[in-house]
């Protein structure tokens, strides 16, 4: 991973009907000294307007693409505007912007390409149901098998991504349910990028509702295990391949 400066970093917030919280999240991120891009994912409320008033650059999608599609739009914006690191943050207030620097510090000290916020570490660990905890443990074991790293929170949406992996996220990023977290993590590790886990603070959702349903979660769990077991799913180019393509160009 390249050495970083604050001007190299942009925070990307995908948001769908998050008018109750998005402005506060944008202001909190900006207070940490980072520019913010909110991808308004086909919202039918005032999400985009409130984010813009709070100081964010807003990318408006005409239709709802889902988190993965919104993030890919944000990653493309980051690459096209010369940012070398993108931090992914939720719009519902669960992720603490004060922890952004912890992600960036871990990237620097551990020479990581992808730093994943762990919501289950420390005194502020996220409280979840027994069934969800079981699923998380299954995914954690699968992630460790795929990455060689102890990734306890494989579906965390609070993460930092550095170039050249950021370019791969912009080029081809999973858009199916939760593929934007687990499958992107696995594909990154398989392509040779270093993935690390970072303890972070988690807050209770400040507004909106969870999009996950039990059937969707079970279907995702089955797909995730197949992705690891059969080595299927999305493929990112390695850093060497990316540099080779640039040289040829």
C-alpha cells in the first residue's frame, strides 16, 4: 500500500431513504477532516438534499441499485477524481467516523490494502441475536480459510480500501445481497491483497430499518459458503496484473 496523505482519502456513504441520519453522519465525517461523497441510491425522501446541505458531494442514482451498485458508483468517482483510498461508511449512524483514522492507521502500519472494521471487539461490541451470531461465526471461519487472516466480522460495511485494489472495486464489484462485504473481502484476499481486521466502535442504528430478512440471510449464507468451497464468484486482478495492464497501455 502507498503512503497516504489526508488529501488522498475520500469517504463514501451509500444511502437509500436515510433522511433521518445522513446529515449528521456527513457532518461527523467532515469534522474528522475528510471529504464525503453520498451516493443517493434512488431515495424517495430528502436524503440527497440533506446530505448536500451538510457538505457532501451527492451522486444521485435514478433507480435503487442496492448497496453494492451504489458503492461501485462511489468507487468509480474516487478513482476518477484521483483519490487513492476510499473509506466505506454507512448512513444510519452505526459506524463512528472517529474510527476512520484507526482504519487508515492499520492500513499504514500493517501494509494492508483492505482494512475491515470489527464490530465485535472491545467493550462496545455489537449485540446480535443468537442465530445471527451463529451465521457470523460460520462466515468468520470461511473468511479465515479464504484470507489466511482472522477476520471476525466478515460482513462489516465499515472498511477502507487502497489503490490498486480500489481500482478493482471501481471496475468490478459484487452487487448481490451482502456480496459487497463478504465476497469482496474473499476476492481481495484471493487476488493477493492484504486484508486486516480493526476493532471499531458500533452504535445502535439511529434511523431507518435493516434491509436483511431471514430468507435473504440464509440464502446469502449458503452462497457465501459455496463461494469459498468452490472458489467461485467475482475475481479481482492482482496488483501485478493491474500494473502490467497499465504498462501495456
